[in-house]
C-alpha cells in the first residue's frame, strides 16, 4: 500500500510524472513515504528473514522466532509509522478526485472478529457468503479474444471488484478504533464506489496495519518452539486470503508425501480485470473533448487505482484514437 500510495498513485493526483519529479517539490512527503515503507520492510526482515519473498516461514510456523529484544528495536519506529500513516490519510484527503461512481459487486473476506487478512468467509454486498472451498462453484476464469489475461467473473453477476473498497465496505466496523476515527475525520463513508478514492481507503488500511502491529508487539508471548509439526497427508485444501490488491484464492492437491500435485491460484488482478476495463469504458465518453495526453493520463490513472504490478502501474499505455 505505501509504495502504491506514495510512489505510483499520488503523483497522478498532483500532476507529476512520477515520485522523482514529485520529490523535487515535496521532499518531506516522499521521505515520509520511504520511511513508512522501510518500517514495514523491517517487520518482514525480522520475522521473514528478508524484506522480499520471506524465507523464514515454514509449514506449522517459522524456522526461527525472533527474540523480544529484536522486536524492541522496532517498536518505536512502528509508533512513528502509525502517526505517519494518519498524516498520509489527511494528506491524500486533499486530492482532487475525478467524478466516477460505479455500481460494483464488492467481494472480500468477511470475519466476525477482525478486519480481514487470513480469516473469514468470501462475502459480497449482494448477499454472497461462501466458504473458500466453494469459490469455483461461484466464480469462473474466462479467456477473452482481445487479451492474454484471464478475466475472473461471478457466474451470476459478471464483473466484480476486490481490494480496499470491497474490504472497507464489508468490514469497516472491524477496523481498529484509530483507523475508524481517521476515516470519520475525512468523511469516508463505509461504502465508497469511486475507484479513484481507493487511495484514501489504502491509507486507512495502513493506519490499521500499523496500529495492529503495535498492539501485537505489546501483547505477543514468546513461544517455546518456532513451529509445530504437521505430518504430510494426501488431500485437497482451499484458502482465501486478502492481499493488498484484493482477494487471493488458492487450491492445492497433495500426495501422501505432502508434495503438491496440482495448484490453482486466482490472483486479485485477474478478478479485477473486467472491472478495470469497464471503468475505462465508463470514463471515455467524458474525456472525448480532452486532448490525447490528458486522455492517456486519466486512463493510466484509472488502471493505477487497482494497484497492478509495477510493470502495469508505470507509464505504459499505447492509446490509439480515431476522431470523426
């Protein structure tokens, strides 16, 4: 979220080509974003063994559990990060947001006890409530003639939206008290249908994540062992988790030795692909009088609403316009 907010999306709203150009006029803002990202990386480094693609996680737990003194060095930085996250929300609340409201089906995990990450049922604002094992009964990946990317659709309703707007709409009351307070301060409704305003919800989720991290550190016991043994068995397992971009579905089949024989993963970008294209179709009529540069910028900005991978989030769009 922090990388997306500060380096990829905020420059769109402020009229810069990218974060480097923005830093020339707003060095303090960019420094805050980089330090905030560094605080998150520090958690991954200590717990995961490295900042990207952690290596310390294993079946049943971890290879090594950090000692309390290692977390103590992080606590003060996380307290700073929590305050910085609040300032991030206040800063982005002053942006000028394009006027686009769409009637999405919003899909996310929904838990009775916490803002979703690993727990809960797959729910939507249109009455869906299923276990992860039922995902493929209700959702289907489709090939389309104009793209190599698969489009995942709800079998009954078609396109749907996963990600911050969906999580917030279905779980706002489960945010931490601080995150709820900041959301109220900027007047954010529990259901937001403007994809450009997703940057606000990402900020709220950063506040929640920092608050959760501080609370976990203050209450976390030191386990006697870093992991519990999990004997291998043959079978099929399903899971749904929430990545920053949205719902991530997994299904694995293993043999009696625990080796994966089959895997099916549906990433959030696949699930949002059809909604991204629908957003663009809805936007274009309002941009017909704009010059080519503005039209290209606004279309790229609409795609960046969804926090795609870096290669798709940077300036990339080849726009061909026929004016008659």
